[in-house]
């Protein structure tokens, strides 16, 4: 759970940026915005999963 999650989030960001730029240059700004929004949601879900894991670890540590 170390560096690989950072690489996954970076890969989602790079892929989203490339697809967004290609769509903007082809004149499809609305779809580019939706693509960027989808990439953001995917990255936030990855981070949310890490936060849930952190809370479970803290809960287990203090035996709640």
C-alpha cells in the first residue's frame, strides 16, 4: 500500500489530462469536462478507500 497507490493516482491524472486535451482540440469541450470530472471521481474514490482503511486500523488499534 505504499508507492503503488501514488502511481495509480498519477496514472489516472495523466490519462485524464491527455484524453481531456485531445477532446478539447477536437472541439468537444463538454465531453472533455465530463472526462476530467470522471477522473477526479475515480481518484477521490481511491483516496476514500485509503481513508476507510486508516479508520479501520485506528479503530482496531484502540479496540472500539
